């Protein structure tokens, strides 16, 4: 019979210094919350049929397996678009004729 090695219990105090990445979905939902988009009762109802591959890929990217949470994240992304992406669209081609990208 072999002896089992005792597992060490790790406390949260021992891992508080570890920086964990924040998911894009978490950032989007926090932005929507701060903008007041998640306030009030959830009274609106949506019903859709979607391709399974699309839903599965979106769930994987969002880090959720709950359909309601997936739709909330998707709607929050549309309602609160990335401001940097907007800036890139607005300034596309605006470098000027004398600007060069060569080094």
C-alpha cells in the first residue's frame, strides 16, 4: 500500500497577488452596468433560432453556458460599442498626404 501525499489547501490570501485576466465579456457587462443599461426589471423577451455552431462559439468566447447571459453580453456589446473601434473608423485614412509609414 502506498502512502498518499497530503494536499495543501491554498487560501485566497496566498493567491491575492496573482493578476488574473479579465474577460472581455466581464468588461462589457461592467461598462453596461455603469451606463445604467442593466438597471430596472428584465421585462423584454426575445426568442430566436440560431445555428448551434454560432451559439457554441459565442458561449466559448463569452465564457458562459447560459443562453440568457450570452444574449445579455451580446446586446451589451452592441449597445456600448468599443470607443477605440469607433475612433479607428472615424479616423480611417486621415493621416494626411505627407505622412509615411515606412521606416
